[in-house]
């Protein structure tokens, strides 16, 4: 079995859509453009879901300490 580490998985998700759940219950879906060792992430063409309300954003920088879950290829339903 091949081992893949979290940063390796994210590296494979660059330029792909990801679904991110935050500690404050907000959700983001967007194209992953970059990240660092602290899991801070830059997303483009973003949909933010906050209390049932959808907002479209061109670009966003997410603080890695506030991220609970990252789903490569996921989408907000």
C-alpha cells in the first residue's frame, strides 16, 4: 500500500475543485490555486455557503487553523 501524506494529497489537488468545511460551519467550494505548510489556502471561483446563503467570490485566502475538513473533488450540495 502506498502512503500519501496530507500535503501530498493537497499538491495533487492543485487546479482542481475542493470543498472545505470551516470551524465556524461555513463551507467553501473553489479551485485550489495554492497552499502552504500551515494549510493556508488560496481558492478561485469560490462559492461560500454561510447559514444557507450562497455567495460567489472571485478569490479567497483561508486561514489553515480554521479549516476542519478538505474534500478534493467535492462540491456543495
